[in-house]
């Protein structure tokens, strides 16, 4: 009897130890095979969304700025997000979120995000922060002069 009780308690403890790492991971833990690489700031992209005319300094009067990035090994329903951030400069603000965009995709391919301005861009430092399924993966800095 004492041996059966010990075995039952041991099984309960082992079960708890195996389940505990999974508790609470639904919202904050995501395991993905997807990765991002080759984040490139540019003035345009081709038909495959690969960068054209890469640059890290842009004129204040440019209409549209692009960020091209290579996605690899993404399972279906992978969410890739780009946050465009004005880091600092003449506008008098720091770390200001200018815009954010999400794509749901899969596979291995180039993706592109762009941001437009109908007026002149504020001069200063910017960055595009790239996420996969809510986890920050890359950042691509650029400057507007």
C-alpha cells in the first residue's frame, strides 16, 4: 500500500513538472521555424519584392521608402509585422511610431513594406522594426536628410 501511494505521488509530481512549462505560453510563447534576414532599405522593389536601389540615406522630399526583407521557412499563417519608427531629429520627438503594417503569409520569399509621405519627411533618424509572430527579429535603420 505504501509503495502504491509513493508511486501515485511521484506520477502526480512528474505530471506537474511536465505541464508547468506549458501553462501561460498560449499568449506569450510561440515557436516558429520562420526567420527573417536581409532587411534592406531601398527606393523600390522588383516583382519578387527584392530591393532595388538600396540606400540608408534618403532625401527629405522622397515620396515613398521601402523595406525589403527575406522570410524563410515560414509555416502557414505566419504574421510578419513592420513598425516604422521616427527615432529622433528635427521633429522634436523621439521613438515615435509613424506606422505599422502586418502580413500573413508562409514559405520562403521576399516581403516588402513601404511608407509614403505627401509632404516632406522630417529630417532625422528612423528605423523599421520587423517581427515574426509577435517576436522582434530585425531592425533596419535609415536617415532622412
